[in-house]
């Protein structure tokens, strides 16, 4: 199943934010699926409308510190958005941000973020019901317990899993994160919980691993909290990516099978990605197809329900990665391959 809502906009330009996130990453993906010569006539078999479910403060507080959540519902919200999206540089100047060009107040962005997080929750529920679901959104894996980080204000991945554990009684989940950047927030939020096992395949260097591992008091930087399985890829190791990921998945198979796997299928390792901080990974479209098929077939082999989120992907070519995978996966789901 595919969850898509054409009212859900990815571009941040209406808030004055100039980070290169495009609406096309979802809209062109869905349009290509709808126009597919086989899938187009089976729309009702694979398309699910996004529900109007809304997350509560209690949902957020299962994961995030209560004092941080209170800030998000107060007059401190805009300051938290500016910090999370890195809209002011070290000199106090606006960075990738022009408030004069905004058509919506910055505070409205939080409403959109809550809506996207609710879509992640819906995706997990549909995956439990159908075995496979892809949500055109979600994957805010950098948010920490008491702060937003890396364009992520709240961690929808862990929020959805905690909500499943609380309300549906599931006991365990895997998070497989193949975004270009380490799933650091997710790792830190689940570090002491054996019910959520995390795998992250990511750039070995660069953001968010470009700061000191410890602060001046010796405390570990949350970005350096290890996942259960980390698959770091050094610049120039693109040809080794698939073999390293396969090795990581085999390590994951040594853990007890969970009731659901949440996959952050970031398209930002693509060689055509537009965000400068993804430069250490330059995978081809073919390599990304092999990556996505590898994860899909691994989970299918173990009969684990699969919930997919878009996570990171920047610029005009992001949709190419999702389209090729979903055309293949939906044909398999519908027994049409």
C-alpha cells in the first residue's frame, strides 16, 4: 500500500526556508505509479488515503522530554524551528532563510510536522495489516530527547513505535535506516531498549559526525551513540556499499525477528542529491535499486511487516529513487511480476 496526500507539501519555501526539499519527491513518484501501464489500472489495490489522525502531546512525551514538548506548544516554538533547521549562522545572520519571502508564518511548520508524523503512525498500522506500506513522508530520525536536530523537530519513527507498543501491544521493532546521514536521534532514543533494534548504513564522516565525540564535561555527543548495528561508509567506498549493507543485514538477522520493521529509505545517497552534506555518498540509481531490493527481500524472507518512510532526499531527482523501487515492489505485492 502507498499512503499519499497531494495536500502534503514538502517544499519549505512557503515558510521562507531555502533548504532544497522538493514537492516532486512525492508528487512525481505517485504520478509515475498512477501512470504505470499495469499499476495504473489497479490503483484501488495499492493506494490508501492519508487519514486525519493527529498525534497528541502524550504521544510525543513517550519519546521526548516534557519540557521540550512544552516549548513546541508555546511562544518558544519559532526559536526551536530556527535552531532545528539551522536558519541562523554563527555570526547571527539568516542562513538559507528569507522571512520576507514567506507566505506562511514559521510557526505553521510545526502543524505540518505533526501531520507528517501522524502519517508515519498510519503507515505502521497499514504495514501490520497488509504486510507492506510506503508512506510518502516521514523519517525524522535526527530529533533527540530534548531538542530538534538536522531538520527534524520530533522523531516520528520512535513515536510511532512507542505508540504501537502502548496501544497495539506489539513488543518489538527493527529500524533499518539507509539514509545518507546516521540515524543518530533514533539510536540515542532507543539505546537502552532491547525492544527496538536499530541498523544505520550511512556516511562514516561529515554531518552529524563532524563534531567532537564528547563535550567539555566528557559527556557523549548524542550523534555518536551507536546503533545496534552501524554500517559506516567512507568517501570512495561506494563500490563496497552493497556488500557492507548485506553484512549488516546478516548481523541484524541474529536478533529475534520483530513484529514490524520501519525502513528509512532515504534517497539522499543518490549521486544527484542536491544537499552538500550528502557528498560523501554517490550511489548510482542502479546501486540504490539493489539496496532497496536487498532490504525488501531480506524482510520478506523473514515475513516481517515492512513500513517504509521517505526520510532524506533533496533536489530535483529524489523521486527517481522512490519510483523505481515502488514500481518493482508493488508489482511484487500484487503478484504481477
